[in-house]
C-alpha cells in the first residue's frame, strides 16, 4: 500500500480517493491498535513516524493532519473512556475526515501549482507570440519597403511615385493654390557608359546620381527611379512655376560635377521633361505621359537640357505614333522603294557604283525621304526589319545589273546601316545569307556606318567590322567629320573608305577656306590606305577642286540625283554603252 501511495501521483481524483482510503486504512488500523495495546503515549509517539512516512510519500500536510488526528482521537478517547471498542469509531471518523481534508488541501495545492505553471506557460507563450509578431512586422515592413523602393538606389520606385502623385492630385483638388510639378529625367548616352565601363560601374554611378538628386531637392519631394536610367521627381507645395524651374536648374547643376566611380571620372548629362500646371490633369498616367513626351523633346532638341511640356509636343508625339504605325504597315504593304545615286571616280568620271537610298511611297503623302521617317524607324526599332529589306533589295538589284551589263570592273552597291541594325547580334549571319541568296560577290557590297555607330561600343564594332572585312565586304565611314571628330580611332578599324561629309564640299564655296582641311583628310586617308568619297557635290567648281585635291570619288546632284531602279538601269546602259 505504501508503494501504491508512493508511486501514484495523487493529482487525479481517482488516485486521490485511493490515497484517501490508504490513509484511512493506516490510521484506522494502526492507531486503535496502538491505543489499545501500547497506550496513549506510544500512540502519540507513533504519530511522528506515521506523519513522516506520509511526508516522504509526498502527502503534504500529513504531519499536521497526523498531529490534529492524534489530538482529536485523544479527546474522543477521554470522552468515551473505552479504548478497545470505542477507539475504532472515532479513529475511523477522524481518520476519514483528516484524510479528506488532506486530500482537499493537497488537491487545492496541486491546483494552485498547476494554475501557477499554466500562467507561467501562458506568459512564455505570450512572449514568444510577441516575438513572432515583432518578427512578422519586421518582415512585413521590409516587404512593403521592397515593394515600394528601388533595390539599387533605395529611392522610391514607380509604384510609390504613382501613389504619391495620386495623393498630390487628390490634395490639389481641395487646395488648388498649392502647386506641384513632375520632373522626368533621363541620362544621355547612359548605355555608352554601361557598355564601356561595365554594368557594375554603371550601377554605382546610378547610386551616386540618386544621392545627388535626393540632395538637390527638399525632403518632402519624392525622388523616384522609374527604371533603367530614368528618374522622376515630384516637386510639391510650390508657389509658382519659377520655383519649379529653379529646382530643375539646381538638379542640372548638381549633375554637372564629374562623378568618381571606381577610379573613373564620369561626366553625365541628362534630358529633362517638366510638367507644370498639374491642376488641369485628372489622371496620373496623363501627367507621366506628358512628362515623358517633354523629356523626349529635350532629347530630340540635342540632349543635356530641359523642356517644359506644352500641347504642341503632344501633337508631335501623336504624329510620331501615327508615323510609327504607318511604317509598320508599310513593310507589310511593300511601300518602301530604293533610289540609287551613282558614285563617280573623280579622275575618270566613270561610275564605280551606287548608293542605295531608302524612300517610302506613302499611300496618302506620296514619296517620303528618310529625313521624314528614319528617326521614328530607328527609335521604334522598325529600322531593323526595314534595313534587312534594304540590304536584300539593294544586293538583289546590283546582282541583276551585274548579270545584265557585265561592266568592268563590276559596280559596287553601298548600303547604309543604322546603329540599331549594326548592333544586332545576327548581323553577320544576315549579311552572309543575303549574299548567298542574291549571289552578289561580297567585294561589291559596301556597308556605310557613321562614326557615332562605330564608337558606341568600340570593342564590339571592331569585332564585327573585322568579321565583315574577312567576308570580303567593304566598310565606309559615312558623313565622316560630323560625328566623333577624332581620327585616332580610325586605326582600330579595317575601313575601306571615308565618305567626307557634304559640309566639307560646301566649304569649298565661299573663299575656299575648306581646302586645307580637305587636303589634310585626303592625306591622312592616303596614309591609312583609305579612299575618300566626297559627298554632296553640287557644282562643277566643287568637282574640279576635289579632283585637284586628289579626292578619289564623288557623289552629288552635280553628277546625278538619286534615281529609281529603272532610271539607274538606263544610266548604266548609257554610261557603259550597253
Ligand atoms: P547619306 O547616307 O549621307 O546619303 C546622302 C544623302 O545626301 C541622301 O539623302 C542624298 O539624297 C543626299 N544628297 C546626295 N547628293 C547631294 C547633294 O549634292 N546635295 C545635297 N544637299 N544632298 C545630296 P537622303 O536620300 O535623303 O538620305 C538621307 C540620309 O538617310 C542618308 O544620308 C542616310 O544616312 C539615311 N539613309 C538613307 N537610306 C537609308 C537606309 O536604307 N538605311 C539607313 N539606315 N539609312 C538610310
Ligand atoms: Mg550614306
Ligand atoms: Mg552621308
């Protein structure tokens, strides 16, 4: 029984009852026997070990109950006076009562213990819950921050900018005197920086620029990175437009200082579009569209400047869109034509080849020249498929003339390549395919590239030009003297000829002060083994002067304007007596 009492945890009611009965048994049997046979004194003494056993077995309070029980028993014994028979009854009653009290107190004690434990557990749980919540809030805050900020510069991103712009519009409806403006900024030629210094340096530069921009406006203004090298600034609470303009000027000023990035000193310029008087706008997307239009207008006007949006710009932008969709259908509807302008040997006056020049036979506007659509074709990327068509058509036509006339030497065809086309990764394969399909010998194809195209990514240009050169294709630098204005780069490229810009030819007119420069160009080209083609010869005097200056070839209205394929065919027939 002791074992049972010791092993069982008296925390359940059933165990407790067993325990109570156990206790009852001990007291009921042991004490009457002790009283009867050993006398009161011994029985009293026995209470102590009994209580101690109870204590050791884990019955808290047994000691007290044992003593209580003894006195009660003692009292009853005195009262009744018959130890043998009567002692059993009070012993039973008192043992039972005392055990019940012990059980209840133990139970209450355990209950309190458990409550205490549970409270501690709850507190622990609350603490860990609070911790968890704290962590969650941190993660949530971080996620919200990431969703609304640009990871590179830590500026607001497009989403946050639009949100702030919408708020500003709302606020303005109620406070029409508070003016605000949007400044849209795009860095000029950032691609060149990225390509030449690497994307990592480009990224560092953007971070530095972001810091500059942020420092040039007030804390309340929102500076956002809208993507790539485009930034937007929401200038709020301004009193008049002049204040906005002074902010824009301050921004430009802050960008003029050169940036030091990874040991490189980089100077940046930006084209900036500004939209003022935002009260007239109901939707944020209209503001952003107009800011973008103004920024493009600044770029078109020569970059490194700002333009304030006006309605004429929007009309222009709409015209561009119309032109772009027209160009798209022009390809499908075969509205493009090629005109050919002959190129002459200045020494012999013989035709050595033709330059293919693109025309658009517009269904409503008639024949359009490149000046009217080329820029849009370049910006939209449509120049790539258009250029592919030009290359194929020019080679096909020239090969047809080869087969038809068998001129000696065979005529060359010069094809203009835009920088967009030149940067296509499949350019070489495309040229090879055209030559194969048309059968034109590669030595009779000349590709005209401008200096700007070549220096945009010198390394890539050198590799590509090398490959083209190895295929036997000639390379000409078009509009030479108008672009990079440095001759040093020429030795990097296996170029065949320079097409000297028309401005040099016209510099021969008034006072002929262009002679020394042309002489220098011809001498330099000669020393590099390059031929010189003079562009835009309009008069006999210019032709004579250029011949005297030992310019190799000439092209211009004086000899012949660009003509369509049929007229060019007649010209060849006449010129070569075929
Ligand atoms: P470019 O390659 O420098 O072509 C010469 C331009 O000068 C042609 O203008 C030609 O008509 C014009 N021209 C020729 N002789 C004279 C002259 O004596 N006086 C004057 N004032 N002009 C003369 P066009 O056909 O309007 O082409 C303009 C430019 O458009 C071209 O300049 C070329 O850069 C570009 N282009 C033309 N066709 C293509 C093409 O198929 N693809 C690409 N990417 N660009 C093209
Ligand atoms: Mg050309
Ligand atoms: Mg040219």
